C-alpha cells in the first residue's frame, strides 16, 4: 500500500463533487444511465472537467461510449490551469485517491515515458492543485468498476506546448493508442465566455449570445470530428476560442495522425455525443462555460 506521501488526495472532493462515495457513485450511475450509447466502443474520449453540478451530465455521454472489458490502462491527458509548464508532466505519486476507490498509476508506462526525456515531473502540490485530471477520476473509477484492481491509470499534465511539441508527443503516444488495451481520456471544457474570462466574441448574425457561442464551439467540434489538425490550429488562431484543453486535444489529433500514418488500414471516426452550456448567456454582463463530449472509435481493415 502506498504511503500518504505517495498518494494524491482527492483535493476537490466535497466542493467540485461529492466526497461521499455512495452518493457520488449513485449520481455517476444516473448520468451514465441517462446517456445514449451512440458511438462505441471508444478508444479515446473528450469530456469536460468542471464541477459535476455543471458538467456531470454532459460527461456521461462520453463515458457511456466506454466498454471496460479488455481495458488495462487509462491515459488521462489534462491541461495545466495554474502551473506554467512548457512540456508534459508526469505525477510523482503512485496512487490517486477517489471517493470510490484508489487508482494505481502504471509505473511501467511512466518509466517508458520518462525515459524519452520529454516529460517533467510535477510536485504533489502542483498535482493536487490542478483539477483537470482529478475531475475524470471518479468517472473512470465508476465505468471501470468491473475491472477494479485489474487496470492502471497514466495521468499526463499537458502544458502550454508548441505545435511542434504536440506533434512529437503525438508520435510518442501513438503506439499506446494503437494498443486495444488502452483508453485515452482527454480533459477539456470549451468556450469560456464573459468579461471575467476576457472573451466576449459575439456574432449577432447567429442570434442570441448563447447561440453565437454554440455556433463558435460547433465550428471547432466539426474540425475535431474531421480530425483536421491544421484547420483546428487555424480556427484557434482566428477565433481565439477559449478551449482550455486545446493542447491535450491537439496532442490526441497528432496521435491519431501518427497512428494512421504507421497503420494506413486503421479507420478513425470521432463523433461528438453531447454539448451543453453552464448557462444561456443573454447579456454582455453574463458569463458561461461550454461543455462537449466526444468518442473516438478505431477499426482496422481486414485486408
């Protein structure tokens, strides 16, 4: 058993989501039950990381596409909101606590990644201050409950990395995505709109403000579905949409590109399964955060 110094505590439990495991599990089961299975089995998902009262329901539409049987490792890529990071970083911990049960970090994969020289190691304080990975842990624990004790997690904090670095990380992670025993979870919210986010782009031709926000988000979502990495870069540069997980998303897009380049017979299909907003913005004084869930299905040619 890992000591407390080797365990990341569930630092956002009791505020961002329920600290009581039974209550939390009941809510997660409800959201999963209410979600539609529409694009499964997922080899990767994109899902939000806000407080569950805002995005828990939306997240269910990503996790509903996950089929736990056969999954041995869950890679979780989340952005860094508070710590300035120019690379990707691994945790210094051995386990991550959740109100449901403890999740074991895959030390073998960590050793392989660390051996590339491309990864920093985050301190426990940095690890516990960040919410982007933690907010996925209860959902992972719930969906993988039937495999409890037989799977590991691979948390990766993605910094403010350059396009060249995103491509390098994609090539590095492609063999892991190619492995059917691995699931990738990409942590991201979508548009953060309002003066408090310093982003108030509004196209009046699209209707009310919240409709303009949705149109903006769906432009980006369409490019992600098309797996059009370069056009997604252009979209981000032109719109400056405040998608906080843009770097993890771009790492995934490059990972898919690298996988297909090496295995041309692989067919990758990404589909968004749900979209929501924390509130319907009507006034320039209002604010909102958008949430979207997506799933990636990979199939291989028989020939």
